C-alpha cells in the first residue's frame, strides 16, 4: 500500500488479520473483546498518551472491522471518523506562530472583519469560534507570522465534506456532501478515518460452505507486479476458501456494450450523458449536482453486471467485489441496485484474509482471460471511453463523438459545472474521481506509475480480443435473465 501513514496502516492491517484469523478459527465472538489487549499489551503506550486510549482506538477499529460504526450512531456512511484516534491537529485553519512580533501596526487585527483576532501579552491570537478562514490576516502580516494549516483530511477531501467540532477538535464528516471516495482515509497521519469492512460475514460464509465468488476488478491486474497474473489470483482466492474467482473486466465488456446503445440514442436526441461505473462520481452527481441525475447512464457498473450474471445462474451465490476502491462499498450498500455485489473488499482487506489463511500469491503463467483488452483497461482513466467508442463502432453507430475524460475529482467537478450551465463542449463525460482511474484508488497496492508498467506487460500478453468477439463468446449466458440497467 502506498500511503503516508505507514505506522497506522501496519496497525490496521494487523487488526484485520487477527479478526480474519479468529473468524476462520470460529472463535471470533469469544475472543474479540480481548483484541485491544492483544494488540496493545502495555504497560507503556507506543503511539498515544496512554495504553487506555490506544485500546479504545482498537475497540473502535474492531467495530469498523465488523461493518459497524466506530461508536453508536445512526450513520450509514461507509467512511467513518474514529473519534478516539482523532487528535493533535490544529482546530483553526490559520494559526499565529512564534514569528509574531506583537507589532504596533496590528495589521492582522485591522484586517479581520469578524473580530476573531485579539492581541495578547506576547502575540496575537485567533479565536476559532469567530474565524471565517478568509485568510486576510495572513496576507496582511508583514512578518508572515500567521500560518495556514489545513488538516490533512480536509485538504484531501474534494467536496469539502470534512469540518471540525470546535468543542472536541474531532473531525466531522458531512454525509450530505461526502461522496465516499476514501481519499481522506490514508491522508490522516493518526489513522483516524477508516471504512467499514465485510471481513466477518465473508469469512463466516466461507466457513459455512456457501458459494462465495470473488469478483476481481480490472484495476487489480498489475497491482502486485508483472508476475502475479489472474491465474495467480484465482489460485490464491481458492486457497483462501473462495469457491472461485471471475474477472469483472467481463462485466466491463457488458457495461460498454449497453452504455454504447445509450450513448447512441442520446447523441441522436442531442442529450449529453455521463458514465455511471465510478460510484464516487455518481455520488458527486447525486449530492452536488442533483439536477444532472437524469444525465447519468442507467447502465449498471461492471461490478453489478457480473454480480447479476452470477446470481441469475445461482441465486444462492454470494458475490464479493475486490479492488482498490472504497466507494464501491457505498455502491453495494447504499445505491439500492438490486442484485449488486453482496460485499466489497479493498486490496488491504483481501491481503488480511490471505494472510489469515497463510496464502501468498505466487507467480503463474498468464494463461487465463475472461475479459477483452478493452474490459481490462476499464480501470484506467480513458478506458471506459475507449471501450464505449469501440462498441459504437461495432454496432455501426456514429463514433464522431466528443468525450470529456475527467481524470480526478477536480476535473469531474469542472465538467459537471459546465454541463449544469449548459456550456459543456463535449457530448459525454467519463467521470473518474481517483487520479489515474480505478488503479489510483485509495486502497491501491502500488503507485499508479509502477502499476501501469506491470499492467501494460500483463495486458500486452492477452490475446487482444475485442469486446464484440468477447461478447459473442459469452452468449451462452442467458443475458435475458438479468437486466443491465438500474
């Protein structure tokens, strides 16, 4: 995992590993109360003020590992602040530093229109309750004594969904704004933000002999280097107890085929549309641009497509999506799409399950392929566009369409603002909130550039089949048995 919270990440992974191991041993319920003491044996604290606080953080992490909120609330958000872990960050955005000379000019005091600045015995002071964070004081200070300190979580949030409780200093997520992209999770140096996991119910289903299928995201290919192939992953999942594994890239082929039909019809009507496969992007539209809801493609995501296909074949199948994405958890839990994935695992959570079963991915021949090269590229920025345009060509439709490929949240917001104002020059929007596409998701295992190199090698070894050829190969599946639309 590439992140700036290596210590916190190690602790999180260790806890998830222990949770998974206890579940596989069938003693989780009896032993879970002891996990904080096993993780934090004491007597000295290692990271925080005391072992009692460290253990409380672990208790709240255990709740997240069970898919619950860290503390009792009615929140349905997948991304959660761990209150016991949130500490040490400045409450205000602008802070007076020791550079303050308590000068006679009082430029900071005179520049503030809200009465937030007072002059103390040694230096100026900013009242967080009064400060509006306009920044005029910092601009006015001749000594550059006022620093702009943005909490890492707030800085990482692309939709300004994080604020601070002034009484407790704890970060607060505005769920009416949060798009559940997960960008804040690894930005916090205290590891105070996490997402609910489904490790417990997944392991329970495996132990109970149920048919549990791992649905591997296209973005997973290349995350572990050029030698870990889809064959490697399938063997690892089976060793971990999963019934089988399937490439979600196959679902990407289905999504591209049906979305191309939508685009063709919309283009003839002069209607602009957006893609629908990135759940964080869909959340952004729903929460920040609700008037554009009707412009989002009704074609379901590749994850939902494969899940519906598997459940049409066997309704008792438990489908588990695996990828670098946190927002997929919100799609499965909150989007209300019938037949969607039952559970979602990030790469880190999957590694915890593998470790609990002593499973290590081993290099294997790159000799299995369920998706076209276009479906495999769905995880890259621009991959959806390439796939849909190819399908338009295969279907004999006009391919002279303009697509605004949005790589990252900022570009998504800009394009949606233009669409809302009726000034979008393109015909369609491909929206991916994570930089680089799904391969750059918050739970990525390697850097985008390193993964790209490995992906290019692995996908370059594929047989090069297109969507049409691949689509024809899966026609033995009864496509009338499930819908490809929301």
